């Protein structure tokens, strides 16, 4: 096993208040729990262009829920959702949903920058919350959300769906209980091909059907410098978190869960960049991040947005390496175990995404926030690992990639270097291209705050300037 400092240094160098002045602060009404056998939980779905339609389908499948309202600031994207729930009313402004005491729960599938504030408003209005991953766009957002969940006493489920899949739950319990012997290392993977988002010469106009001020909400209001307003918000810092905080947060959650880490890492360092195209995106599409967690095994996370071969048969997944074999978690409902020769020795099966919705509804009907499988704290910590990785990247410096790849140290570093080299070759990228070597961040593993020499710089970058009407309650 590598020492903490050796792993962080060698592996990375080697491997490549009020709710708002303009609106009323909601005091939680005194509502009783929705009792077993009572009427279905009345749900409003916020954000229905893409992921929100999955939320509608999930709640529609359960006799314990009824979608009574949908909400989106863009009237041009609501047609499919309206067909799925023709009796549900449509609201453009989510504040109308918060003001409606007939709604029991809100399900949030907005862009990332709205996740925490929408959830906090709902909790403070006495509603239960299902909120998609990442539950926050920053560490500050996440802390405010956890505080709101605690003071409200309401049920909140974060969209870490693997937490409710029997196969993943059983497989990770097997790992934590020594099923493959002592863990040696953990590799998180987000190998997901992404196309360039293009480059514009001038700002683009938002769709005429969109209330852009409301869509922007707590983010900074400004010009749109990209062709596609929707979805490509993932790849700019004002509204997104890159793929490590988009797809990768699922695998980050599984990695720390399987390794038995409830809190934050002690040190973090990122290595990567936006490679292979020159476009309006800002977030890395190729990134290697090392997390030091004291006595826990080293965790290395890799993002690949260009063409990349799989690792141990996984493209998006987590590989747990132990003394007696390895476990590949690339599907939530089927998790195989292998010996060191690559022979499958057993597998864990079972579960579906529907189980996550039902787990939320069961907790709501029981009036018991502790019954959910992925509460606000779970969502905050897993998203926080991604935020720390991005803070390291953004506080880093540019340098030639080849010089850092030539120094190899540590097993995890060697494997990550080999995959980075192959990634460059597969995509015909020059070996001397410029890449960002992130800053090494020291972290308070309990509080999830950057400490040490870069504490002030990290806090300033993590903080979002409040916008009138959309201030984040920090208490």
C-alpha cells in the first residue's frame, strides 16, 4: 500500500440570509406524514426537457404517487411531459409550485445550478424532495442543502439511483466485508464519448419560448456563448460541473461507498484538460483525479470524453482491486466478481431504478426521512468529491503533458498513465500538448472544506455571488 503523501504526489504527477429579498421566506407548515394506505403522494416535477420525463415515468409507475404538476421555464419543451400526464397542470415559475400547499413533494430535474436552491425552497415550504444528481453545483450549495434538510424534517432523496439497486448494495457490502480480501486500489471510470459543442463568434439568443432570467436563477446572468443552451450547460462553469459531476458523480458515489468512506478525502489533485477540440466548453473532457483518504485504499478517477477503450470491460463504472480478485461495478443491477486471472467467480443481480422512486415514496408515506437510501448528506458528500476535483483543476497550472507522463510512480499511477497514453494515441493527440496539473488541495475530511494554503482561493472559487431573488440561504 502506498503512503498517503507518496500516493498523492507520485500518482498525480505521474499519471497525467433569507431565501430572497424579493420573495417570502417559507416557514415549514405543520403537516403530518402521508399515511400508509392514504391517497397517493402528490408530486410536482421541476424540469421536464430530459431527465424530468424519467421522473414522471417513475412516479407514474407507482400506485403511491400522482404527478399533479409539471414545471419548466421553457414552454417549448413541455409537450412530451404533458402527453405523459395530461391531467397535470403546467407552471412556468417554480415559485408557484412552492406556494401550493396541495403538493406533497417536488421532484427536481433542472440544470445543476438550480438543484440546491430549488430543493431548499421546497423543504422550507414543507414539501418532500427528490433531487437529481449532483445535488449541488458547489460545496457551499451542498452544505446549505444539508442544513435545510435537517431543519425541515422532511424526506429528501438524492438521485444516486445505484443506492437502491439490490445488486450494487449486495456487491459493495461483499467488498467492504472482505470478499476480495483487503482493497488495494479503486478506479472510478467515466469513459463517455462527447462531441464538441462548437464555437460561436457572437452570443446566441435564448429560445423565444424560454424565460431566460428564471432559467438562469441563482447562476450569473449573462450572454449565452454556445450554440445549444440546453444540455450543453453541463460544460460551462456557471451552470455545470463537467462530466465528473454529471455522469461521474454516480461512479464517485459507488467508489467511496464500496471503499467504506463516509466523509471527504484528505487530499485531492486533478490532472487533465479539454482535449481534442477547440470549442465553447470550459470543463475538462479528459481528467485524472487522485484522492487520498488516509488509511483507505487509493482512489483514482478518470474521465474520458473522447474515444477510449474500456477498462476491465467497463466504460462507466468502478473497479475494486483486492488481494483475491476484483469487482467490476459497471451496471447497477449486475455486478460480477473476478479472480486475478479474469475468471468470473460469482455475480450479484437485482434491482431497478424504480426501486429508488419507491424507496422515496415509502419514506414519505411513513413520514420517516431516515428510510431513504440516499439522503442529502450522501448526495452532498459524493457531489463534493467532484467539486473538489474541479477546484483542483481550476486552481492548477498549464504544462506539457509528456514531461509528467515520463515519471511513473505507484501501481495506480502506472495504470492511469498507460490508459492516458493509449487515450492520446487513439485520438491522434500530440504527446506534447498542454494540460492542466491541478493544485494539491488539503481538505477537512469531516467538514468538506479546503484548508491550508489554498483555502481562501478555493472558497472564493466555490462561492457564487448572490443574485437578487435567488439568494442561497446559508443558515
